[in-house]
C-alpha cells in the first residue's frame, strides 16, 4: 500500500511539468494590430464637465480638441498606450477588450472615461 502511494506521488510530480506545457497560451498581439486598436476618435468630459475630443491618427499623431500634441510613445501593449508629452507628463490610454475606455492625464492627475466620438 505504501509503495503504491509513493509511485502515485512520483508519477504526479513527473507529469506536472508536461501537463503545464500543454496548457493553451495566448498569442501576443502584433504591433500593427496594437496600433490599429489605438486609431480613432473619442471624447471625454473633463473635471469641469466640458466635452473634449481626443483623436489618434494611423501614424499615432494625437490631437486634443483639434490641437496637435507633441508626444512620444513610451509603451504600447494590449492594455495601454503610454505617451510622454514635451513637458515630460504622461498621457495613458487604457484598453479593455482591445477598445480604449480610459484616459489618464498626468497634468490633471485625472482618469477620464472615453466614449466613441
């Protein structure tokens, strides 16, 4: 009986790495599909309840209320597009299910809900 338990434990330890390698893995999104998720027009209400327009073109040029922003890409992945403006402040667009849904403006230290425009 004791030998049977030892053999079962040994087989479990032996098979665990093999079974873990068989688990399905999500494939990372390609850079072009990540960029495609960013392109579009959105709006949000600022802290004064004024509707603001945020546009991102296919070359990732960003405008806020038709005013071009001088930004550089800091990070782009499936959860966010992080930008740095010419003053060094962060602008972050968060994604849920590949759709932008939140906008963080470090200068205001605020997170805004994004809506399709």
